[in-house]
């Protein structure tokens, strides 16, 4: 198993921002002829051994479109791309060429959807006034860019975008939300028996373990089993080097519907996983990668990002009060010298008598001492989580660090444990069910709008 540090990434408010992250590293595989004789059951009349006639690159790859007489220009696409890059702190110039082309196509689809949403809202006599867009623009400036509405246009222009691009997305979001409230939400009903059924299932599942996992699945059969197994080993070796994150390799290699989604399975219980994967997940530590795991039809590589017990208080949610002692090493410290300095640092830590002596001990060791309050256990790297959960108040972790960055230790000064989790209230379950159904109907409506739209790609 390979261990990775725990990293939490926060997406921007824009729905399109997730598109760039989802496409990072995905590989395009052009194909002229499909020779797989196993045709999935789709209801479509498709030959088992089909041949493509004509151009592989269709017109839908064009960067502009007219949607029911509303024009989407190349500038619109460029400005939205720059806006997405700004949200994610990634300059457009650093996005590789192929990924930038894929992102442009996804942005065009996003802009088409927004246009359809605004048009449909207007047919329902729903309008969003310029004043409302301006107010939302000001809120976004503060919440997402930590600036004011009058300064944001200059920031957007410097990034290659415009306030018009952001306001266009704001208008579409506000219009679609109002459309759903008027035309969809009133017709969504959730019965008391449905709510009771969910609460009963939650109660029955209380205490069972759930895993947040990501998977790379490689198909294999008796003819290519050894070759695929070797490829899985190569992928694991790449993960061990840390040159590319798991999500990028999953987008590139996985052969399931999770391709393009970073291989993310989300939160799953062991009972719904294949037995081989459930067994591996139960034995893994957070941040570890395991594989290749023989699975039905191929091999899986698993990455465990988190785990928990259903409706059970997780000790890793406890908030800690810590003192961090840091002993920095001189430049060009050798591994042997670093080991010796770390050993002396560890000996000095043995003189600790609670947090009250941390400053004195730190001064004697020549170490910096910094207070850290309200740190959740789960915010720490996985190896430190296991250590800190076993400490008593006043105890310190073993030294950790590197010859370059020096050595550190955390002293536990306090811990506020979380109380046991309760079943959600009936109204909370009802609200969640209603929102899920509203979202489902919204997706269905948008599919209908796309199907009926007159779109001329230029």
C-alpha cells in the first residue's frame, strides 16, 4: 500500500469550474473502427462491427453557436475560460493544449445550457432585473474574490475575462432557480411513509462502516490478464512517485463510467462493494493506495480518502488545542546529521511536563513554539491522526520532519470530543428528498430543452 497526504480542495462557486478539474489529465482516444462484438443493450440499432464514414472531427467542436437566435461568440468562451482559471488560480497559459481544447468544448456546452435556462425562464414570465444581477455580483466579489464590486471588473479584465461573463452566469443561475421554484418545486411531494422508511434504514445501518474511495479499474480477460496486471503495477509505481495525483491517472486509465470524474466512488458501504474491494478497504488506512486487486472482469486500484461509521461520533472530528515545537536545521544538513539532531530533540521532549512547560523546553532546545487551537484531528496528515488520537493531554508526538524542513513535534494541550451523532429529524429527511427530486426534474427539463433547441454551430 502507498500512503498519500490528506488534501482537501475547495471548488469555486461556479458550476463550470468543476468541469476543468474533472477533465484534467483525461486522454482522448480517437477510433475509426469498433471491433468489439459485445454490443451493450441500448435500444439503438447499432451494428456490432461498425465503421465510421466521414470526418472524425464533427462540427460540434466549433467554438461558437447560435442557440434559438441567441449568439454565443468565441469571446464569450474565452472570457468564461479565463474566469474558470481565475477561480482555480491556474493561469490559462498553463493549461495544456489538448485539455484547453476539451475545456473550450465543455464551456460552450455550459454556455448553451445557460442560454436555454434563461430562455425557458422568460417563457414562464420570469425575469432577472439588472439590479438583482448587480447585487449578486457584489456578493460574489466579496465572497469569492475578497474585493469590492467596483474593483472586480479590473481584476477580471487582467485575467483575460470580463464582468459581463460573470454576470451572464449569475443571471442564468438566478433565472433557473426561480423557474424551479415556480414550475417544479410545487409539484414535488414526499410522503410520510417514505421518510419513515429512510429513517428506519438509517437506524438499522447505524454503526456500520463507510468508505470514501476512488478507483482505477482496468478491464482484463484470460488473453491479456498478465499485460493488464503489469500496466496496473506501472500506474501504482507512478502514484508512488507522486508526479501526478490519483484523480488525473483515474481520468486517464479507468475503464468505467467514473472516467472523467477522478474515479470517485463517493461514500460507500462495504456491503455494496465487490467482496475483494470491501476487504481491501477495511484493511486500508486513510491516504493509502492498494492494488492491483483482482476484481470481476479486471483489476482495481483503490485510494481510500476517508472512512467513518454511519451516525456514530467520529473521534477524528474532535477539536484539538496544540503547541507545535519546530527545530529548524541549517542548510545542507545531511541525513546522518538530521537523524542525530532529531534524536537529541526527542530526548529533550522527554522533559516535558504538560503544555505549561512547552515554552521552556522549546527554548532549551532552540525550537520555535507556536500555539494552534481548534484544529480537527482529520485536518492532520493520516500518520499523525493515528498518533494524536492515542495521546493523553500534555503528551507530545514523536519528532517528524525532513533534513530540509527540520523536525517538529505536536504537544496535545486539549481535546474537545464530539458527542454522539443523532438520527436526522423527519423534516430534514423530507427536505433532502424534495431537493433531490427537484434536481432530478431539473436535469430532465434541461435534457428536454437541449433536445428541442435549434443550435447552429459556427
